[in-house]
């Protein structure tokens, strides 16, 4: 892969940047049964495609370039710090929050720029070491069947990771008049709840850049959608609260189950 015509280095032990589902037929034939899911942000760097795309849409420029992470939040005095220490030098402290990437149009005044968040999916299950060992033992030209079981964890990746990032950063960015570009693959986006989009960039807070991987595993553009922060958050949550009566019914069933288990102490005792 290349980033702006430069190699993309991998920072992860083992270098697992994507996963997909495989199946084995009754005759032992192994084939891919699912799409490629990006598990590392570096997987989106292929050929600089996302940056060219984001530059065209958010900055109206083919000359926009990414400059990497930029600190966005600064530390403030902690609640436990005594009042006489509250005037410590905060300016020089390390930033506690970063924009994943900032794109700029060089030599513009005022500076034209936009923020970008890139979100891959976490995965859970067996360690990849099992597969690395199986690959070392493999002696045929066929694809080795996965040695471990694992799955993409969209609940951890969307509402637990990406949603707080948007909630923290977008309110300030929209006061500055900036649109947040968010890059995800099609499976990540399809795992979210439905988002009510807006028809024009001027009315959005977040521009969702959705990519996919073609039959040759190359990164390609899929779609760009514009949405408000609020609609984006609802999509990331992908759920709605039940009524109080439904929830209390679940509590009662849980209590009944606990009372029926041997060794459990009744809440009335």
C-alpha cells in the first residue's frame, strides 16, 4: 500500500490490517464467504485515495494534503489539585485529545483545512498467534483455513469509541465552521443504525466517507453521506431505550432466575 505515493508502515505486531469470513465445504474446499473488514486505520491509507476524495468534497481542492495528528484538547487543572496549584502552566502540557488527521490546502490564507477521523473495527476472539503458527506449518498452495475464531466488534468500535470522539470534537469544530470527515468501510457503516442524511454539505456536521474493497482487495470509493452530529450519534448507538415497564419486567425475570439457582440467596432473606 502507499500513502501519497509513499509506503505505509505497519505499527502492529503481526500486521493484521483486515479480516474476512471463510467457509469450508464438505469436500474440503476453502473459499471466502464475506467481505473484507478493515481492522487497522492504516488499511485506509492505500494510494492516498481517501485524502484525494476528502479534499475534493470538503475543501474543493485536488491539492489538499494530510499532515497527520494534531492535538485538539489541552489538559486542565484536576479537581483534586489544591486551589494554590490551580495556576500551573497548562499551556505546555501534552494534549489529551487529537484529531486523527488534518488536511490542508498549502499556501492558502486564511488557511483552508478540515479534520478527519478514521475508524477501523476492533475484533474479538482467538489470538492471531494461532493463525501465524498454522501458516508456518502450511505446505500446500491452497488457502489455509483460519485456525482461530474471531469476529468484528462493532459495538466496541462505534458507540464506545467513535461516538465519544465525535461528541467531544464536532461541537467545537462546527462553531469554527468546519465539517468533520469520517472514514469507515461499508460493513462498519452498514452495522450502524439508519442515519437521516441531509442533501447538502452546507447543512451537515459530519461527512461520512464510506469505502469498500473490490474483488482484488483494493480500496475503492463507495459513497459519501452528509449528516448532523445528532443523527450520526443515533446511528452509532444503533438502539433505542425500552419502556420502563418492559425494563422492570426484565428485572423481575432476572430475579426469578436468580432465586431458582441452587446456592443463590433470596433477596428477601
